């Protein structure tokens, strides 16, 4: 284990993507390296040993395309496909057919790959050399049949399964003392209120966060670091603010002029020992969003009608002078939501009488919105535009963003 520093080009490549991404490059000592920037929950799943693989896509269907795949949900893998056309820092081995891109040729030749995981500030969280497991047939044998494969598949998964699949040994068995620095760029973590976990400490004991129940703190820390890039902590940005009875108001509060934004962060349980089922993820998301909406509704009642309960005097003053409140629920995988189950769950609670509409954003959308906002005003204006949308009662309030 250790740290892998990306080249300037790789760093720019990772930074330029507002969604989960990967790239491949050869670093010092001709070591082929897989660079991963994924959502916090996906990162935890990989650290927990979720199966991962790299697929060389059929070059006769998708030339120069390589896919990274995470198999942490049964029959519903997460994948990212990218085109690699530029040569990497190593000559193409002459023994490999010209149908393959240079990076694909390199993948076929090597026995090991360095796997490096990064947060959304492109800070290395984990890096380790892992063994590659190739198919029981050669790349030449695969290429000889690849041109004969039907070009029409029932779905994309079938097309991926037809590729040259290279499995990577799982990342697991981490030492219990392994820490990573969670606020490497900014001193954002408040010192008090540690309780039984190190939620607000300056270092993250990763083995505490990889289990179900505590994994959500990793996403909260990831969000906090990004928000701090725009807003002043303890003055405009409040992490886990307390009420006078020492209970939490909400995960985050962002204040700007007369606008107050309430944020709840929710993350599904990661991969632990075995892949999750689709039904378990859908059920978990329904419960998490329902809980978040209840928490946000309660927080709104406090900041709107009884801000005197808030312990922090600066936040209390912001809430007392606010003219607009915005409520946001950030979740790790909103596209796995069972719309019918969630709508039924929300309608059967007292949320129908809530005086504030909460909106759902994916982790990637929320962080992408921060990263693509050059100023605090532009970020807040985007949230105002979200809050102005009228959501029909039979529709989940999921807001989709695309950043390129």
C-alpha cells in the first residue's frame, strides 16, 4: 500500500470529469496503473474487496474502447467506458495485433497493475499493486473470433461480456491501523463532538468507515471538502450543526446572504463480503430518502420557526434573517431508486403536510455543481433554480445534471 502521484495529464483528466471516471497510464518503472475517481460508496466497496475488472471491448464494434467494471450489485454492474487512442509512455509490444490500442496491448502483456483510488480533490486514498487474471484463451484467439460476433446485442452488458475480460485481484485485508487524511487541503473538521467514532477528526481510520452503518461518514467528508472550496467554514458553512440539546440539526447548512440551504447526505451500504441484490439496494434507498426528507422537514421547522434552539450563534443569526430556505438530499445512487416504492413511502407519511419541498441530487451532481460554479453566487443561483421547480405529486423530486 502507499500513494501514487498522477502525472499532470492524468490529474487534469481526472479533474475535468464531473462524474465517476478512470484512466490508465504507465508511471515510473513502467508500471501500468489504473487511476480511479469514484463515488465514496463505490470507493468503499472496492476497498472492501468488491470484484473489479478491465474489459477490452471488441475492437470491431467499439475501436480503442476499454471499460472499467465494478461488480458490487448482482446483475447490475457499474461500468465506465472510455476511448484510448493516444499512445502511452511505453512502446507497443510487437507481439500484439494492430487491432488493439497501445494501452490495450499493454494490458495484455503485463501480469500486475497498480490500482490507485482518489477522492474528488484528486488526493490518493489508496494504492496497491494487484495481480491480473486473464481469460483462459489468448488475445489472438479472442481477436480471431471477435470479428465474427454479431454486432447487435440485447443490451450493453451482453456486449461487455463478449469483450476480453481481465479480472483484478480484490483489494481487501487492510490493516486495522490504516489511516488516510480526510482534510488534506483544508482544516475543516471541528475538534469537538467525536463521541465513539472519529467522524470529525482530521484523519480517517478507514476500517471504521468500511462497515455498514459508518460508511456514510465518508461521503459526508467528501462533500464537506468540496463545499469548503466555495464557502467559509464556521461562518457560511456548518458541518453537523448542533441544537442546544446536543442533537444534530442536519448534516450541513450553507448560508449565503438571506438564503439558507439544508443538506442531508445518505449513502447505501457498500459491498461487504458479497454483492448486493437490486432489491436490497432499492429498499435501502427508499428508507434512506424517506428518512432524509423527515429530517429535512424537521430541520426546516426549527430554522424557520424556532431558530433559538440552534447552538451556534452565527448560524442562528443566519436563520433568523433568512428569506429563503432550500432543502437538498444528496444520495450516492439515485438511479437505483424504485420510484413507485418511494412515492408510496413519502405519501404514507406526514411529509405531504411539510412546508418545504426537498429535492434529490446524486453525489456526483451536487459535487459537480460545486466544481462547475466559479462563485458562491452561481452555486446558490443553481440551487434557487432547483427549488423553483414544481414537482408533481406522482413524481420523485430527482434533479439530473450533466456537466461536460
